[in-house]
């Protein structure tokens, strides 16, 4: 399990860095123009803080896998994180419209890859609590 925690840590850091491309990739400058300034800025700020949390969680996984696995607090943290990623997996299927990806090869591939990723994170973190 220690190796899985380290792999997850590296992947979360990569995902965190990827969040900085969101505004350009999703064309937020144009797409969000019609929103009020508070709603527009909220999108940027929330993306930034999600990136920070992903980065810090990735750093925790890389720097402290033994603590996460071998301490009561670590296992409880993993259980909470597992619930978080399980909720994210649920949102992947029930929070986003299938119109976003159905019939589009790239978007379908992204949907499948991230669904598997969220399932992997959920499984590893929840298993740690019960092992």
C-alpha cells in the first residue's frame, strides 16, 4: 500500500499543476465574460484552492506514507479522503451531463481515465482504513 500512496501523491501533484491550465484550456476569459465579477473571480479562486489542496495532499502522500498507513490518525485521514474521492467519483457520473462526453472520442477517453482514477483513489484510501 505504501507504493500506492506514493503513486497517488505524484499523480495528485501532477493534477494540481494541471489546474493552472484550466483557464486557458476551457477559455474562461471568453466563457465567463457574461458572469458577474464575483462569480467570475470565484471560478479562478476555487480552481486555485483546489490546486493547492491537491498539491498539499500529494505532498502528504509522498512525504508520509508510513504515517498514513501505520497511525490511527493517518488511517482516519485516509478514510475521510476516501469518502471525498468516492463523492467525486459519484459526481463524475451523476453531476456532469453525459452530453459532455458521449459520442466524442477525446472527451470519452478523459471521462474513462478520470473515472478510473477517482475509483483508484477511493479504493486505496478507504482500504487503508480497514486494513
